[in-house]
């Protein structure tokens, strides 16, 4: 059960999130049927265009102002040996982001999305690191096998980091946000969140993360089971699930998604961890769902469970499992294609093309 | 059986097509494993990068020189009422391409692919149309229910149109080609080709095209059955299948694919008709297969059969069924992403990131 403090935080974060505008969606669908193509022949691109129009409630410009936020944090649970990589890799990869060498740097550059890297809980001294957004709440979350991943204060602080950045993103005029992360150990959190939200067993919701072998994977399943049993025995509120089995970067992502929805920004979820954060936001405020696009389906088995739970069909399905926001940014040219087609195609009437006989 | 003339044409078109270079592919895979990401975590993007390196046999530049060729022709079989749209739409859509109003115009512009529209057999006087490549062989193919779709001379001429344009594309420095088409009635050809190549029944290989209702669809299935029974009763060579149940634009596409493979150009197939052309090229010369990427999977049921037959996994699966090269061009930013990641990511050693413990 959420305590009084959690409830106060939550009330602020979810306030003012309106549903997307179904009237605009219907108008968009009418327009799509006037364009010089067989009805429905652009498939998912038509759904995406209509959803984006319903989100933005305006004639949408061809090119979005795009950004990807990568939230980085460490996880106390890595003490239990749940990852193929040492904890130090979170820190090392943050430095890699800052020196432009990671996959997300390449994709953000190629697809012209501004990249923002946020330290919300990396277990390293990064105060002097240039170009980093400094919002460290704590040097990693707590070990979920022993205690809740975050105290109430830590949760509130981490969610506020994301919410504040979401407000800033809106003020900066971004219309399309990808939500990414880096945090060794965070698939363990995402698996536990998946179990808590969907009722799936740990065995089904737990994957190999960055590449665990069979024995280490079996160990990870047992750890997720134990975490879920400890914290999520009784039906829990989304905010308590987040506090007990989440992570600092996951809480920040959840906060950002709520703020983005308030400002009618299109939110593209990335892989398993990003989608766990997005699913928590949707559980806190169901109106959030209309603002969400699943960028891709990752190889993590729990990701499929979360996407089904949310009723989201991913744009891409390329067997990726990297995180960092890579799958979300990769989907951006497809979303831009959808809007460009919506805006740029001629109508049957204007082009003098005959319509279907039937 | 191919006649002497067919064999002479074919020998010329398939000559000099070498297999892609497996040594380069292996080297590419070794390089991919040094990059700062868990092994294999970029999924299909890694396969695509390695395939492109194996095709190009060189350090591939980040940005391709891209083009999409849209081959347009009419089909004699439209006399039998196999399409939801009147035959005149082929002509009307060519004019729409030339005035920049069609879906392929929007996508080619957005993704910076040069668009070339080729009249290889439209049943209209287009000689004065500016911007069109004029290579009309005949005002539409012949009615396949009555006779072969093309005479030997017409087939040779149509294939040469594509082959010559393929040579010109290589000379112009294009490294990535999308193969698209426009031709009312051409899913009927593609279905018949699918039956002939894969042994599938007409009922399985025949879809709704641009949007047939149930009764018209049942009629189309019977027509495809009759066409296949008439022309493809005995095992036929790919070139005879193409001549009897193909179309002028399909023959041109097949010719272009063969020329592109000879010049080590990456060929992106589009939907059902484009893939039928590509499958015929691969049947004529199996080395072609290594140069092919399936841009997307269309909603046409026969497309799935052809992709399985070729062993190709599509990059995108967005429920599209438009043709024009749209699905192929839409896949281009994904291919560029794959190569940019391959070229641009830091290695573990250079970035000082720890590798996996296992």
C-alpha cells in the first residue's frame, strides 16, 4: 500500500494528464483515406500517424524536435551476481556516452535526436564529468533482497529528476522523446516489475540480460522470485512496486513519462527496462497509454509480456537487447515517415486518380 | 523449357555475378564483437552490417548513395477483372509520381533516395511526360489466360530495360537500390509466379491485392489457378515462368536485380511483386541471394511464401501493402543505422569498458 507520502508525490506527478484526443484521431483517419493509396495500405504507418495527431492535437510538422534521455544508475542487487558485466560498467558506459562512442551516440547523431545523459544514481564520482546532467540521488539503489530498493525520499527525488527534465524538455520544444537507460543489474528490476504488474512467474519474466549462461540465468530467476515474494506478495500499488523493486533510473524514467504526457509529447519506449518504467507510469495514470509508442520488441522475454500487458504493438522487431534508448531512436525515422506521408501525399481528387471500384 | 533465345538472353544477364565475400563477412563479425555492447545485442542490425560489408567488400561509408526505381506497366489479365482499381490507375499513378504526390515520392525525399520512374509498359501515351524514363516495350502485357504474358522478344526487351538501368545505376555510383513497381493487376502475376516457384496452391498464394472483397477474391484465386495450370503444369525454368505469367515491369525488375548483383550493389526488395522479381533473379542465378535484403513483409499472403522460399527475414513488418518501393525505402534508415553503428561505435579497448565476466 502506498503511504501518505507516496500518495502526495503521485498526486502531483499525475495531475493534468488528459486523454489523447479521439476526435483528432478520427479526423486523421478520414484524411488518410483520401490519400492516393488503397485504403489502409500503409498499415501501421497509418495508425502511428493518427496516434501522433491525436497526441499533438494540431497539424503536425513533418519533422519532430527529437531527444533521447538516457538515465544511468547502479543497482544494489548486483551484489548478488545477477549480471554478466561488473557494476563498474555503468560508470564506464556513462563515460563512453560522454565521449560519443556508444551505440546511442551513433543513432542519435544519425537520426538527429539530441542526446541527454543523466546521472541519477551511478556508483562513481562523476561531478567533474562534462556534458552530464548531474542529478545523483544515491550511489546506486539498495539491495532488494535485503530491503526496498529506495526509501520514500529517494523515490520521490528520483521521480522528480525525471519529471523536472520532462518539464524542461517540453519548454525546449521537444515533440518526440525516447526514454533510455544504462544500469548494470537493471533487467533484474524490470523482471520483478513485470511479475508484479502482470502476475507472470519469475521463470517467464526473467531473461539473460546482457548475456548470462544457463546456470547464472537460473540463479537470476531464483533471485527475482525471492525479490517478488519479499516485496510484492500482496497486491501493491504501482508506486510501491517502483519503490521496492525498481531502480533510481527507472523511477526517473517513470517521472519523465508522466511529465511528457502532461505536455502532449510523443513518448517512444525502448526495450525491457524502459517499457517497465512506462508500464508503471501507465499504471499510475491510464491516460498515459495514449502517448506511448513501443519503439521495438527486445529479445528479453519479459518485454513481450509488458507489451502485451499494455496492448502495444512494437514498431520494430530486430532482435535487439541493448537498451540506452537505441530501439526507440531507431524507430524515429519510421514515425517521421508516417507523419511525412500524412502531410505530403496527394489526395485522389487533387491527383486525378480513380478510386477503387467496390 | 527455355528456348534457345531465352537461354542466350539469360546467359548474358547472369554472367559475372560472383558470390558475396564470406571472408569479409567473418571479418565484420569479428569487428562487431569488439564494439561497446554485449555480444550480439544489436540483433539483426549486426547481420545486416555484416551482409553489407560482404556485398561491398570494402570499408563501407556511413551513407549510401541511394536510389529507388519504380517500374510501371499494365497487365493484360486486368481484362478478367482481377483488381479493385481500373487499369487507368497505372497511368494516373505514374503522373502522380511525376508530380511528387505519391507515397514513394514522400519517402524517397525524406530518406534521400533518388527516385526514377520507368515506363516499361503503361497502356497510355506518356511520351511527353517529363521526368519519366521512357522504355515502353508494349502497352501492357498479354492476357495470361489466353497466351503467354510476353513473347520472347518482349521478355528480352523488358529484361534489358532493367539490366541497362542497373548498369547505369552502378556507373552513377549508387550503392543501395530499392526495387519498386506500379501496375494494376500485378499481384495476379506475383501469385502465379509464387505458385510456380514454391509449389504453393493458388488459394494460399493469392491475396486481396489493393483491396478485393471476398467474392472478387475467390474469382481471382480461380484465375490464378487457371493461369498456373495453363503455363506452369510441367516444371518450368525461371525465365519461362517470367515470360508466361510475369509482366513487363517484373521482367525489368528481374533484369535490374541481376545487373545490380553483378556490380555488388545492395538490393532492397519491396513487397510481393518486387520479391517475385527478386526470387526469379535468384532462381536464374543463386549467387544473387547474398545481395538481397527484404525491406519489409507485406500483408499479401504470397509474400510470406516467397520470403520463406528465399530464406529472407524482412527488416520491417508493418502491415503495409502498397508497393511503389515504399517498404524498401522505409528500411533504408535501418540499413544506414546498421552501417553507422558498425563504423562509429567505440571498441571496449578504446573506451576502457570492461568486458563480460563469462
